C-alpha cells in the first residue's frame, strides 16, 4: 500500500510540475500573442500613413502635371506668335527703310493688302 501511495504522490508531484510548466508556456504564448497584436497594429498604422502620403503625392503630381501642361501650352503659343510675327517685323523694318509694297510681298511673303497696310502705317514713321 505504501508503494501505491508513493507512486500516487510521485504522480501528483509530476502532475503539479506539468500544470506549472503548461501554465508558464500559456503565459509565454499570451505574451507573444500580445506582442504580435501590437506589431500588427503598428504595421496597420504605418500602412495607413503610407496610403495617406501616397494620396497626397498623387494629388501633388496631378497639380504639377496640370501646371506643366499650361506652361507647355503657353510656350507653344509664344513660339507660334514669334514665328508668325517674324515676317511682319521684317516687313515693318523694311517699310521704315523705304521699301515698297511689292518688295515686301517678294521678301516677306505678305499678301498685297498686308504689304500696302504695312507701307502706309510705317512709311509715315520715316517722314
């Protein structure tokens, strides 16, 4: 009988150690779970901040692209008006030096009406 009591006592002690061991393991798992929950929350916060930042960058890029488009259009208009006005600038200069309408048509590519008008307006500057 004492033999059985000894075995029962040993089993109870082993069971107590097993319960303590399992409780410690459970506590460690709970701590690891909490650490992982905090890490997931931190990652969610970081992802939210990145998404917000990306939206801001996207809006900024869109505004810059719009400005660039407007600048390009203005540059094209300026280039077109410069190219378009070059024959007239040259014709005005020639008219001031006394060129005839026929000479303006020949050298500047103006129509007869344009050349007559330039001569009338700018020949008066001479005298």
